[in-house]
């Protein structure tokens, strides 16, 4: 069976903060909801916008966000004004989202505070310029509900600290990420993630996801040794 090639409708420019859909002059709006945590005020704002603009689909996404689909182009600015939330990246290069499990803040299995670390990651690294999209998964225990091994950047909490994972992908060419270091406190884990993303941003090709970047490194005789040395990690 031949794959279906998606074609966005031709016409006027896409409204700011909107994603084109198949139907002419129909768009999706994806507000920013860090780690999937929502307040009562945000839920009420979503409900008001859905009713006011007769939005036909409100979809929970795999990235712990809400996508409002079927928004008319002329309504996009009004929807954003009513929501009063920031935009969640969905098609641009850069950090798209940080997903996180409840961790030790709420889950009986949690060994580390995944929600706190996820919030710190968004605040510190959310605006970094990247050669492609970057998705982050934070899990508070080895059950890995935050899908940490299948994200561009993953953090996995154990009793002894955080494990940092890089280069995972859950897409059409799945890849389990590489463990860079383990037993780190939250500050050291954040520092290592920042170094890894900075190195990736400086040396990857435009549009190259971290999974393909790490595969390319592994094909070079000294690729992984050079990578680890550049991050200040033990080699070998």
C-alpha cells in the first residue's frame, strides 16, 4: 500500500500560532501545558474557548497537551486571547515539550521528583535553538512512564539519583536512547542535559533528530568517545 502524502490546503498564510489541517481554512491550536499539569482556571478557559468558537475536537495529545482542532482561521487570534496561555510547539524546531509522570510528588512508586525536574528543564532549556524538534521524557522511577528511553532527551529517576538518556525516538524508525550518566542529582542532570543539547545544536545537521545524530556518531570509529569527551564524561 502506498503511503498517504499529507498536503496542506493552499491559500492565505497560516495564522500565527496555528497548525494547518486538511480542510481549507481550518487549523489546530495547541496551548502550552508544561508536563501536562493543568489548573482549574486553565480548564475553564479551554471550555470557554471550545464553546465560544464551536471547536469540534479537543484532543489530548501524546505530549501531554490539548490540541483544539477545527478552528477557523479568522477565529485563531480570538481563541488565543480567550485561552490566555502560551503556545506549545508542534511543528517548529526546538523543544516541543517535556512530558513527565507524577513521580514522588504523587505516585507511590516515585523515587525522584519528576514534575519539579520537568519544570526546571522547561524553564532553563525551553528556548534553546535546535537543529530539529526535541522531545523530553522524565520518569520518576524505573517503570519509565515518562517514556524516557524513547525521547530525544530522557531522565529516569532511581533511589540513587537521575539517569540521563539521549537520542531516543518513538517514531517510524524507533530507537532506544543512550545512557550518558547515572546517579546524578537534579542540578548535575540539568547541567548534563544542557551540555548535550548544546553540543547537538552545534554539530548536528539541520533537521537531524537526535536519534539519527547518535546513529551517525556510532558509525564513526571515535564518534562516541569524542562525544563523551566533549560532554566531560568518562570515555570507554
